[in-house]
C-alpha cells in the first residue's frame, strides 16, 4: 500500500511539473523596441493605444525624443507584424509598414510628420515593399 502511494505521488508530481513547463512555453513574453514616426504627445497617445489594442500586448511606451516604441507582448497571441500593422492603421509609419495615405492625411495638422525625413539607420531596415 505504501509503494502504491509513493508511486502515485511521483506520477502526480511529474504531471504537474510537465503541465507547468508546457504553460510557460505557450506564454513566451517578448520585449522589443522599434521605430515609429510621430511628433507630439497626441501621436504618443495614438501610437500607444494602437499597440495596446493588439491582443497580447501588455505594455507599450513610445518615446517622443527617439521615435522608438518599446512593447512587451505574448508571442502566442500576436506577432510583431500585427502590432506594427495596427500602428500603421492609425496613421503612423513604422519599420516595414507605411500608414495608408488617407489615414495619414486625416491626422491632426500638428501630427503630420515628414514622411520623407526618415533616419538613415531606419531606411536600411525598410526593405519591405509596403513602405
């Protein structure tokens, strides 16, 4: 009887440990930073809201001075391309994604950044045909 109890306890322990490891691998969380074109605090609010509206994004912080967005997201719920596409859809160009002209033109006048003035280090990353 004692042996059965010990074996049952070991099997239960292995099952719990296996499930915990499986759950951890399913919820891979990534932190990354990328360029997003914008100018002001209204842009900041719009960019961050667009990123956070993407299912799986847990944090989004756009830095006005550097035009860099830092995001933390779950890779099982969204991709980096999903996040960038949502940002482009609200009018902000970002690495590999260009906002639709119609959406860009409808931005508040103070938010219309210079679409042609892209930093050289970013230009080399924009090989995607969508930009």
